[in-house]
């Protein structure tokens, strides 16, 4: 259990998020400890190419319009609750 570097919730299970995706050369680059919900939300909203091009720091992630709304909401949720995260419709269209 730890603290999510993105939403700042305490006592949450965290996962390692590569700020520069591994497939884009970020294997040995900086990482962040994120709660599962925040980590899934980032990857549900954006492709690795989008993350690599403009969302490579915690500050950039927090300033993103879609993620900032999510962060504001998730901060009010109990740390024990796991959210069901769905890919955004924009992201679904990009994969086709």
C-alpha cells in the first residue's frame, strides 16, 4: 500500500507507470507509483504515442483536461474501491 503520485490518495495499491512508455524507449526512464484506477484511466484515454508526445510527467498528467476531471472525482472515492475503467470512444476509434 502506498500513495498515488497522481491523485494523492493514501493507502492504495500502486503500480509502476512508465512516464515515457516502454515501447517508446522508456524502459530505463523515470516512473511514477500510481493507484490502479489512475493508471488504468491514463491508458484508457490515451495511446502510448500520445502519452510519449505530451504526458511524460506528473505535472503534465495533472494538467490534462480529461485527467484533471478524473483526478478531482477519484480523490473523493475510498481507497479500497476499485473503479471499472472503460476505453474512451476516441481511443476506440483510433485503434481501428
